C-alpha cells in the first residue's frame, strides 16, 4: 500500500482529497490509521497508510462497452 508523510497543518479530509481525489476516502483513511484518529490538524512527519482507490464503472454504458467487461 501507498503511504503519505504529513506536512504541518494537514487535515484528514484535505489529505484524502489531495492524495486520493475525493474527500469520500476520509473514513477509509482514518480507519487504516487508527493510532492517529485523535489528531485533527497534523504536525509534519507522520506516515499514513493510504487506502486503495476504487475504480468506478460507468453504469450508463452497456455491459459490453464497460472497461474490464468480459466478452
């Protein structure tokens, strides 16, 4: 898994957005780093484990046109 080393002033939601592309990853990020859940504004130098990004399927496409669909 990937990691991120905090900079002074980082916050959970900002890390999720900047590193993973969405604040929707905030809960997963916090769950993977339980030992730091009490921190709201990070100091520099804490190494956090980043969750895997989800791959979204565009459901508006028919199944045979979706990326990764098998024939």
